């Protein structure tokens, strides 16, 4: 996710949007942590289960956004090293 968001910024993207299963709460929590906000829903999007897709967007992809990514990456690396990874 970090790599994708940095790549989007390098390519001058204005925003990033994704969809996540309605019941995938761990993924939604991760996306919220990285700054994504819920912007919509696609009803019955997943045909096999009839589950809705939650649309999430992050914007703007500006320098403040990159600073936030740096902070999150530092926190992630610290946690990984504390756990011996």
C-alpha cells in the first residue's frame, strides 16, 4: 500500500480510490489508518456473495500527504524491528 501511494504521488495523481468488501473490517481499518475515507458503496457488487463494496478515497496527494506517509512508514518499520522482522 505504501509503495502504491508513493507511486501515485510521483505520477501526479490527485487522489486514490479503492473498493473493499463490506465485511472486510480489518482492511477498512488499515485504509482508515492510512487516511482513506468512505465515499460510497456499490450495492451487491460481489456477485458470488451479494456483498456490497465500500468505496474509499484519499486526497489530496500533496506534500503534506507524503509527510504523513513518511511518519506511517517510520512507525511501521519501528514495529517490525521490535518484533524481530
